[in-house]
């Protein structure tokens, strides 16, 4: 721990953690083993950081939410294991709605990215430079978001989806697809991402067929979902798509 850093005695920091110069760590922070915290990092009260995380210069974790309904209630930020958080990224703690903002494991949050209150980011997610995640956003496993992309509050991004850089996300993005264009739209399945994550060619082919029914047919969304439910109810990948659409509150792209 560098002598210029200010670290509360009321926080619990594993002895294996490295803390660089000019950091501020407030009360009631928990940092688990083998984390590397670079210079000028601010970690606010109520933040929990898992193991083997690397946090680069200028990052601010657990700051109070930018929500006028927040009244100082005790809320948290939970960060899992093996995460990389690059320069000047900011993550805010929750509000009374969800209490906790959560980051899963093995995520990479690039420089200047922001995650607002009550959002849940699951595992193996990559947010490129300057991605701005609004409040109450849910991002499922293995999602990649291109640079400078704003994600509207309450949106959901399905697992293994890929969002092109610089586009606005204002509705839910179903799993397994690429989304590009303005307004954002379906641009094929994320075949590269699926291949990298050991999906078989048969799985990818069936997912592509399902999205052809959803997006490239004469059926509306509800009709297409009914067809998928009848024909592919025993397939886990298709059920993931069906369940995502049925639970969508903002509607899908």
C-alpha cells in the first residue's frame, strides 16, 4: 500500500492486494486477494471487490447514484473475480430499487465506460471504450458492446450478443445476434462469437433458422414466437430466445 494513499481502517483488504499512490478507500470496503489497484483510484463505502481484479488509474467505484430518488439509503456495488477495469471507468452503487449494482466474473470494462445504478452485468462481458450503461440495465453472459455506445435505462442485452460501436440501444437485444444500424436492428447471428464459445455448426444453424422466422418472414413477433414454441420447444438455445422475448418489457429491436 503506497504511503500517499488514504485507506480506512474500517475496510477489509487482503494482505496480497497492491494499492498504488494517491488512492482513497473509504469505510466498509472489502477487497479480496490478489487485486492490483493502480494510482488515483477512489473506492467508496459499500463496495465489494472479488479476487484477481486489476483496476487502472482514475477509476471510481461505488459512488452515489445519479438518481434524484436516491435518499442516502445504504446500498452496494459488488464486483466479482478476474475483472479488468480500465482508466477512468465509473460504476455507481445501487438505489432502493435493487440495492446492489453487480458485475460478474471475467469482465473487461474499457476506458471511460460507465455503469449506472442497479445494473447487472454478468460474466465474460466486454464493454469497449466510452460505453455508457444506464440504470437498471441487464447484460447477460458473453456480451460484447462496441465503443461509444449508449444503452438506455432498463434495457436488456441477451447472452452472446454483439452490439456494433456507436449505435444507440433503446430496446432489448435478443441473445446470439449482431445488432447494428440506426435505429438498431438485427444484423445476423453472432457467428464468430458462437464459434469462439464452442457452439456447434448445428446449433448455429438452428439459431439462424429461428431468427429467420423472427426477422425475415411475413410473421409478426408474436406469431413467430408461437411457431418457435411449437416446433423447437425441446431445444435449449431456442428456448433462451423465446424466454427472452416473452420477458421483454421494452420490446426487442
